[in-house]
């Protein structure tokens, strides 16, 4: 789960001048990275072969 404390610490590392769009994009990015880490820790991942198979179905 993404916490306010985590967001604040990541904002502190950003440049001073940002647009609201850049802030929103950053929040979305951090949230997706956090979800990916949680998925990985909980075994919700695909093997390379499974990923290739899914991509091949989408790209055909």
C-alpha cells in the first residue's frame, strides 16, 4: 500500500518547480511501482515463457 509518508519522502526528492500534471504522473508512477513490488512479494508474477505467451496472443 502506498502511504502518505512514502509519497512525501518521494516528493522531497523532486525538483522545486513542477506542474500539477507532473505531480499527478509521479503519484501514478509511484503507485504502480509499489503495486508491482507487492505483486512480486506475494508471488503474483508470470514466468518469462508465460509473459511471452500472453504477449503473442495480444500482438496477433
